[in-house]
């Protein structure tokens, strides 16, 4: 029986909400987190939002001794610890490989010696690269991609061999992965390593491919975090959200409370072991639409998004979730619409201040030739 749960990276945005969710359901929670400055500030301050009932261990996922200490007496592990961000991963290659790959390897070596009853690893929709497409005759097109020639001509959509525009569809877990960034590659490595090693040692395991998660507690001063937090930081400083391409790219925005619902369900179903699940809202929104809705919700409708008309290396055009498998096997049912999630987010934002570092991130990418 699972009673004590370890969350690696548990002091962050997703981990702290998952902590609250599990505590409310009677689990004991332990957190392992190194409080990275990019998320928690240079002073690595213990977040005020972190539930005091959770046991906190300050430590790095790459430190075998810290990991062994954190695993002592736990029954299940949620492995959330990772460095996050598509753009930054393309120039901080060592950091992303070190934390995401080596950190996961350290955890799994410890689990090989002390198996648990359940291992859940946070994967990402980024492993799909472009989502699922169909051509004009209705045939599925796997691993559709955009050429640099078209991107340099500011042709943002995808085209088939017949030069007709491809149509995006909800992406199921069966789609063949395509890994357009170092971040995507590292998340796929985490996912596969966890599932493979867990199977070898008889540890029931699950991989959850998170789509675009948003909600309260997301770092507003981290320019490599989720797009809604970046937009919020810009708007709180009375600056327009900056949008790559034309803003019509489509994503799946899932509210944090729905996402942790899915996480919690993985502890209850034996039949989900060894499987991969999409965790999204099941709805698609354009980036431009989301920016405009957030500005309106913040009562800043006159601040219009700024369309950069540029491509960022590693970005994809469309990807939104088919959540049929999670519905049927886990019983996952998203409750929050985008608008409902934004209402809660804006209420929290009214109590926050934000340092906008998005221009610094944009300059880093441009100086390295990672924008077209």
C-alpha cells in the first residue's frame, strides 16, 4: 500500500501543487529540491507556498547521497526534477543533459537497490515534435516537418508532398516521437530510461506527457518557463506579449489542478503500469488567442501582443493532446476550461510582482543565430 510519496523537484510550480493534492488525499509527502536560482531566485529561498506538512530535503537530483536519503522509507516516486525550456536547451546543452539525463540515472540506480511500489516520470509533449497531421486526402502524416527554406520565407504552416497545407489533429500517444530540441531529447531519454529500468527491476511505472501547463505559482521571472507565465510577466510590466511566428500556432493549455488530478490517479490503477499518457485539456488554442484572453482577464486589453514574425530553433507549429487513453484507463477528466483557469491565475497575479527578463532570453537566442 502506498502511503509515503517522494516528489523530486517538488518545490516548483507543478511539484508544489502535486504536494497539496496528495496531502489532501491522505498521503505523506517528501520533497527533494535544490531550489535552482532561475526558478526560486538567487537566494534559493524556501517557497512560502510550500505546504509545511511536507518534509523538505534540500538536495540535487545528481547527488547519489541526497537521493538515497530522500528515498528512505518512501513507497512511490514522482520524478519531476528537470531543467525546463526549449530555447535555452539549445545553448545550455551540458546543463540540460546533465540534470535531465544524469539526474534520472542517479535516481534509477538508487531505485534499483531500493525498489518502490510506483514510479511516475514527468515527460513532455515536446517529445512529439510536430503533432499529428493529415493531408488533403485524409491520410495521416507522421513526423511532418518544416524546411528552413520555408521558415526563412516566413511560411509557418506545414505542407505535404503535393504542396497542399497539412491539417493538424489531436496527437495520440501512438505518434512516433520526433525530437527537435535538446530539451525534447532529454525528456524522451528520461521517459524511456525510467520505463525500461523500472520494468527490469519490477517497479510499476508510468510516464505522463505534460502539455502546456499553466496556473498559480509558476515563476514569473523565469524567461524560459511556460508561455502564459512569460506573457503575464510582460503584461504586469505593461509590456506587450512577444509572439514568435504569426501567433496562429496551436497548443493545448492544461490547468495545473487538472494536471495534478491526472498525476494522483496514477497511484490507484495497476493496469496503467508501463504505459504513457498524454495529460492535456483536449482542447486547442492559438498562442495569439491565449495572449489576448490573458490581457483581457488582466484588464489590459489595450496592450496588443507583438508579433515577432520570427522562428525559434526547436519550436514546432502545432501540437495538442488526444487524451482518450487517460480518460479510459486512468479516469482522467479535465474540469477547468482555459477561461476558468485564467480566472484563478489572474486572481493570484493580482498579488504578485514580476521581473520581466524575456528580452534577455530573446537576445541570447538571437546572438547565437537560434532565431530566423
